[in-house]
């Protein structure tokens, strides 16, 4: 988890263009398969959304991120493997 947070903070100190933000949010809020790689992907996505408030600066990005977190809560058992 430390590596994820370190990498995430390093990424978030930069400035993203709006088209980059849209693509990053779209990627981070995808629904990966229930596999070890999917669990790691979800963990990194959650870290990035927490560490980079600029990713949810627009209402549509915030809405998509909230829906994704709600999906994570609903699918908790899905990722407990």
C-alpha cells in the first residue's frame, strides 16, 4: 500500500489537462474482473481518487466516482478473495 500511495502522490503533484482527467476518471472507475490484478487495480484507483481531488473537480467526474465507490461497497465480497 505504501508504494501505491507514493506513486499516487507523485502522479498527483502534476497538472492534468481536462481531456486527460476525463480519460483517467473513466479508466479508474471501470469495473475490473475479480482477480488479483483487478483487486490491485481497484486499490490504485481508490488511492488516486483520494489523493487527487482534481480528478473529481467536475460534477460529472464526481458523480461517476461516487457511483463507482457505491459499486465497490455493493461488490465488497467480490473483491475479498
